[in-house]
């Protein structure tokens, strides 16, 4: 299949349709709730696999579509409307889930959320089909896949960048962050350790999206002027500091105005998540840009496929480690009254400052002679 657009559309359509599974299981198998968790896990695993397959084609397509000199500005402009839509959708989903839980029918709330997400996801594919796909430079058929992979590995800075991004992504995954947004582990921490509902948790998620929007107008110009690798290095230095704000959420409730009480943890983390979203969301844009810079038009799809595959596989160990550590330390007394999530923040900082930053400096030494942005 020579068209990257067609490949992306087919694979991602199937991926988005898997989101209907959690919504329809109570209808399909109402008498077998014991099977629901396994089928949901299987549908998510299948969907994520297909999503990553499609992402490679999409990344290659976008890399050839976006002009090299203005790529940074393109990614930041794209991020602004996405951030606003994210904030609106997050509040909608939080309200739906809390209202359903308040009526004693939390399952129906999740059905609505997954159903809406699946429909919107398919509509997104239809919109993408209207986007132009430039011709990409093909590789001769006689060149084997093994040779293509070897060529990708030999690109200046490719291995170093892949290692740095795998370590970075795995470090964020330990705290539940993905693509700059809080996720599983951080949301579980809020619900179990601070007793907050879905609407409040949505405020944290929306704050991260808002932070990305706030920083985006400057991020593109910085990447085009200084180089995405240098900007990423600055963000990697700041990221653990913003995540340490999870240590100081406070307890109890704060009266915002007459008769309206909000958990102190939510008030604190709503502001903190704006900073986290700005830094981690900016890092996502830098990663997209660096993946574009470190690959060549010839064989770009295979090169990007190898990069994102290695990053995803290696980073998945971060989630596995976080789950294992959280279970092992759940009932173990920790210093300062910490919970396992708080300790994971320390591990994240060690990995980023002790591993990612040195790799980024090495990448800059390897790739800067090949023109990594305008000095």
C-alpha cells in the first residue's frame, strides 16, 4: 500500500472502532460481567497496537507535508485548537461520569464517554482524508527491510535520540503522563489518596491542556530559532521540578466562595497542571520535530517506524515498573507520609536528570554538525 494516508485511515478507523467495545459490552454480554475486564483489556491492546502502526504513517506524511523551516510553528499552531478542544471535552466527560455515579449508574456514564470518543475519532479520520499527501521518495524494492533498518540506525544521532526519548517517555509513563497529559497513575493517585471525583480530576487534565495552549505560541518560534533539541533540553531540566508539585497538594477543603468547597489538592494541582502541561506538552512538540529532523525523505516511514517502535516498547517498562512498585509499597510506611506515587516522582527526576539530559547533550554533539535548527 503506497499511500500513507490510506494506510493511516484504514488502520486508525479500526483502532477507533475498538473504543465501542467498552460501551457495548453491557449490551452484548449483560450476563457475563466477569468477561468484561478481559475483553476491555484486549480491545485496548488491539487499539493501541493499531494506533501505533497508524502513527508511523501519519508522522512520515506530516514530515513530508510540513516545510522544514516552519515546522516548529506548524506544530505549535496545530496544538492551540487541540488544547482548547481538550479542555472542553475533559469537563464534559468529568460531569457525565460524576452525574452517572451520583445516580448509582457509573457504568452508563462510561458507556456514553467511550461512545462519544469513538464517534468523534472516526469523524477525525474523515477530516484528515481532506489533507493533501505529498509524493514521498520511494526506496527501490530490491532493498531489503533489514537494509532499510540498518540505514535508519546509521543516521546521525538516530540511536541516541531514540534512547533519550525512550527513557523520557518511560519516566513520564511511570506517573501516568502520556503526550504531556496526566493519565492512569496520576488519576488513581488523586482518587485513592485524595478522594476526588471525576469532575475534579478532569480539572487537572484540562489544566494540562490549557498549559500546552499557553506555551504553544512561543514554542514554535523557539524550535525554529534555536533547534528543537536545545529547547527540549531546557524543558527536560524543568519537567521534574513541575512534577514535584505533586508533593504539596494539601489536605481538606478550601472555600472558594460562600458555600462552595473544593478539595485543596484540586486547587493546588489545577494551577500546577498548567505548568506541567506547558513543559511536558512542549516536549511532545519538540519530540515530533526531532523525529522529523533525524530522518531523511528516503525511507522516512521505515525510519520513523523503527524510532517510535523502540521508544514505545522501551518506555512501556516504565508503566510496568510503576504498577509493580505501587503494589509492593501500598502498605509500606514511607518517609514524609508519602504514597508510592510521590516516590515515583523521585525516580522520574533521577531518570530525566541522570539519563535523558546527558543523552540529549550527546545527541546535540552528534547531530548539530548536520544542521539541527538555526543557531
